[in-house]
C-alpha cells in the first residue's frame, strides 16, 4: 500500500517536461531496437542467400569433377555424355540468370568454358570411336 | 510455315557428324529429313521452322554438318531467308549455327570444297543457278 502511494505521488509530481523526456526515451529505445533487428535480419538473409548460391556453384563444380574423373576412368557410357552436358548447361544457365538478376554478375561468364569442354569431349577421337 | 522437329522427325538421341562414326548422325539427318523438308518449303515458297528442343542434346558437329550441308546445297541467302531455328532449351545452338556454321559453309561452297559423305544416300536436292536439281552429288570415298 505504501509503495503504491509512493509511486502515485512520484508520478503526480512529474511536470510536463519530464513526461516529454520519458516519452522521448521510450520512442528512441523502440526505434533503436527496430533498426538493429531489421538490419540484422537483412544482413542474415543476404548472407544466407549468398551461401546458397555459393553452394550451388560448388555442387556444379563437384559434378563436373566427378564426370571428368569417370571419363578418365572409362566408366562413363559414351551415349550418356551428350545428355549430361545438356542437363548441366541448362542447370548452369538457370543459376547464372538468377545470379545475374540478383547480383548483376555477367550471365555468359561461364559459357565459353561450358562450350569448350563439351567441344573438347564430344569432338574428340574418343567420342568418335565410342559413340556408335 | 512448315515445322519439323529433330525429336519427332528424326531421333531423340542425335549423335555426331558422320554416318561412319555414329548411327543418328548430322549427315543422316540432313539426307533423310532436312534436305527434303527444305526443298518442300522452297518449292512452296514458305518458311521452314526447325525445332531443336526436347532431344537428349547435341554435339556441335551434328548441327554443323546438317545445317552446313543445307547452306552448301541451297546457298546462304536462300537458307537465311527460308529457315527459322527454334532452340529454347539451349539458345547457344542457334547462335552457333547463325554465326559460325552458316558463314563457314558458305565460304566452303564458294571455294567448291565438297562436303564429305560417309554413306550412300538417295539423290538429294541442290540449287544450281536458281534451279532445283536432284542427284547423288557425292559418294563415300572408297576405303
């Protein structure tokens, strides 16, 4: 009872300037909280998205590595080579067009490498001798 | 406009350049499908649309041989004015045909460097002085 009446007395004794100051403190604290929370979320989202794309590219690199290893080990069926290249090219093109829209990275950057590798393999004497 | 599709009119698995190294070759596609279809379009004065999509994929040599022979037999100007290539899945094939195959085979035609055939084909059409002629223009080299 004593504590409540003490608080009431304190609040009643506050002047208009004090109320304005308290209101200012509350608004500033809310604003600071909102800004920190929003910026943090945005940074986190950006990072998550970047990590996702980086992982996609790493997966594609690994698929190429596996494919080349199998090719050298002679465990790839020759008639699966061209379909594999088609699928990979479509996959890379899709990813590059998304990355281009998001980060303005040149979407034709990997094209010469894709084409050169496919030419190297499908026009080689290996392909000619095995693709029956 | 007449439309042909590699998938429907030829094969789901187009292979390499010549008949002596692969079954469904560019050479075979040209002689079995493309030459006749283009001749029909030329005679009827209509465009020929060639759809490259929905197959298992291409080697560049397949397309180079097929469309290159077309330029050799019908000239670049006629081919360019009468053909439309559709390649939505792999658009770079269209670019390759237009920017590399066409000019290379046109200069080959001008220098009279005959295309190589590696199998016997039925007589096919060629434009000679704006006149269509059907002959067996080349035969495979004897081994």
